[in-house]
C-alpha cells in the first residue's frame, strides 16, 4: 500500500493557473502582468520579491513564473531563497538586477523575510526593496479543505468531509502532499472496490486504527 503512494503519478507542474490563491491575489496578479509580453515596460514593476513562511507558495510561484517566462520568451532571472546565498552569489544577483533594470526582462526573487531583515548585503537588499514586495500568506485550513474538495471533484471522487478533516489533522499539511495522497486514495479505492472512507485511508497509510 505504501508503494501505491510512491507510484502515484506526480501532480501537474506548478503554473500560475493551478496556484491556490488564498490571500495572495495581488501578488499573483502582479506576476501575471510582469510576465505578459504585451505589458513588459521599463519599470520597477518588473522586479518582484516574495517572502513568507514555508508552505506559503513561494517556490510554486517562482517555478511557474520561470515556465511562463520561457514560454513567452521573456528575459528572466529567478532567485529562490535569497537568504541562503553566499556573498559572491549575492554580488552576482545584484549585478543581474542592474543588467535587467538597464535593459528588458523580469526578476522574481523569494526569501524567508523582508529584504532588510535577512542579513543580505545592503546593496542587494536595497535593490530587492525597490520593486514590488509581497508577503505571501499560507492557506488557512478552510482554504486547503476547499482546494482538496475541488481537486477531488475534478477527479470525480466522492470525498467525505471526514476524510478531508483527517488529512488536515494527521498528514503532512503541504498542499502537494495532500493532493498526492488523495490521488493515491482514489486509486486504492478503485483497486479495493470500496468507497473512500477514513478507515480506507488509514489502511492505505498503514496507520493504527486507534489514532
């Protein structure tokens, strides 16, 4: 049964369309505008810095942005987790920022705090703060539950509320893992020819039934 979780098909690649917005609508809108070929302009709106706690969607957005920039052939620099960059890497990013600002293209960077609160070089922190800066907010449990129900509906799953509640209470709470678990549960229910229930999910996960 654990092998079924390992064998389940991976979720769709991150895109701006499959990003679950929650409270982050303004950040998503700005990214879409910056990466639209018709709207590329020489302004600080082409420079976007995203920060927030783990699980708030930073990596999803930067991967989705890179894919869209490649599709639209937009010059693009992305820097995930800038708080982990060493001194030389910070200098390189500073230089890339200046090159893009003097020409065309988009830079999107992410970190775990606002630009001035990560101990970055002053010149890089200043550059990152020049553009648009957004704190991303993790999804609430209610938003995660709705996302799981929408995902299940798209697969034609009959997903009881108690299964959603169990997932949010006992499983890893990041949305990709939760959706992958639902996909595995759907496959397992079809294999067993049984409806989706909490006991079936526990059996799939090989968790004790007295949890």
